[in-house]
């Protein structure tokens, strides 16, 4: 009997280690927003997954620990581009915005367009029906503020 391929393995292609890191970090940030807990405890739980072996563990740790450590600054940066409070957003979309904002602010080696695209893909996969459109709009505005030099150099 043939097994059905996982969505991330269609056409024999496994998702990148970075994408896997973002997905695991998203799970951790979501868990923290819903139930609380320390970054170390959440990390330990997520590392127990058999799929964790496919993760860029360093990037995962940087995102998870960084978001939880700097969440107030991240939330302040995000809030001015929202039409309601961050706490009123779906926990998934709020977690994606925190993750992506952290990368925009602290991972300048990653092009802003890649960060936005990854945020949109996470929202398409895990968020609500049109959540990816909302995430896209907010991240576009955030990138214009946080990566103005990079954006200006591309014009």
C-alpha cells in the first residue's frame, strides 16, 4: 500500500530547514500566547518531535527565545500597523506577526521579501481563510519602516 505524501514532501521535495524552524517556532510562540510557559520549557517540548531533526535548530532557538524575550518591543512595533489590538487578532496571525517582525528586526542577513513571503506562507498554511492577506499588509508596512534602507536600495 502506498502512503500519501505529506504536503511538505510533494514531488519528493522536503521543506527547507529554515521553513521547518519557522514552523516549530510558530508552534512555540502560539503555545506561549495561549498557555504561557518559559522558552526553555516550550523548546524542550518541541524538540521531542520526530520531525525536529529536519529543523535548523539554531534559527529555531533564535526566533523562539528572541520573540519571547523581546515580545513587548515587537508588539509595540506591530501595533501601530493594526486596525485593532494585537490581542484581538487570531493567536496564529498574531504569532506569525511576532515571528516575522523579530526576523525583520534581528536577521538583517535575510532579505525582507523572503521574511514577508515566509510569513504569508505560514498564514496560508496555519491561519484563517484570509489571514495571509492581513499578515501581508501588516508586514509590508513594517518592512517599509524597519528595512527602509534595504527597500530604498532596490528601487
